């Protein structure tokens, strides 16, 4: 049984409320379809819905390609949120039917990209971290959906999973979006862990010069101000780079995804 995203309490529009980034992730493995979300469970080597219907049958009913014709793309930020994916694919004019499966990615942690999104939030980036295991969502996308999603991921490139990065919960090839401009680091040079937008700006505004750039106000005021001014967003990125507040992710050498 599928339930609307609003009724599940997981709907979000980050263009309206960027301070809610990354938005509510898929609460369980499930199938996103036309603004609804239905739970899936793994049984006997296959994914099935709550009523026992196989995932491929559910996809067939929706008249979209089956699992074997889909690509596994790992999400660590807002792409793990059904509300974000539904709105993004609706806006791009492609199918909004997406199997979203829970997984765990070993040796990877999550930080922030040194760039402000046009909506006013600072997005997530994966980075290498020995002995760390991060919860992720694996979206099974059609080729058309992958092409559409690639076009939205500015300052990222999609890379293939490789030896040393183990994705539990999925067999077969997979890819993830890697930052092309590094990750935000703290004053000690270590990457800043992914947190709320409020916590991130509290940390960054310890830098009086950066606080002067973004202006006064709470994180919601700052987000609105950044969303309205591209030059201001660019100044934030430039300041972080010039002040040495950017570090590598350790994932730069991964091969490009097919």
C-alpha cells in the first residue's frame, strides 16, 4: 500500500525551505511513484511490496522499465529524500517512479561542499573515511532519469563504485556523485561533518570575515539572502577557498561512471 509523501510527513521543497536540507530520507526501502511511497522488503532474493507483489510487477503496473534496465545510484544528501526526487523529476519532465533502497556504504563519511546551492543551502559530499559506515539510499534509475539527474548535479561528477568502497544491500554495479571542488574543512584542516544548515552556519560564522560576507541574521535569513544573490553565493565559495577552508575528498581518482 502506498501513502502520499505529505501523509507520511516526508514531503519537502528545498527551494522554499532550504534550511530543511537534506530533507527527510526514505524512511524504509520503498517505491516512489507519483508522489506516493510504498514500503519494499527483501524476501528470497527479490524485493516485494507489502502485499507480496514483486518490485518488477509493481514497475510493470506503472509502465516503466524493470529493475534489470535500471542503474543503481547512491544518494548521501537530498537525493535520498523522496520529496526532493519527486519534485526534481517532475520539474525535469521524466518518470517520477523510483525504487529507493536502504544500503550502507563502508569507508565513506559525509561532509559539505564548498558551494552554496542556488536554493540557498550547502549540500552534502561523500569523502573517504576508514572504518566508517554511512547509511545511504540506493535509487534504481532509468537511463533517462540518470541523464536528467546528472544535469542537476553542478560541481559534482558521477563516479563508479570501486574496490575499497563496499555497498551493503545491493549487488551489482553502482555509482555516486563526487565533488569536483572538495569539501569544507574546519580551522584544523579536517572536513566538517554533515550537519544541519543551522549548525554549519554557526560553525562558519566563527570566521568574522565570512560572517560579514553573508550578513547578519539567523540561518534562515542567511539562506534566503544567498538564494537571492548569485554573486553573494560565489563570494562565499571564493572566501572558503582563499582562506584554506577546503580539503580533498579522497574520491577524486574514482573512474567515471558509464
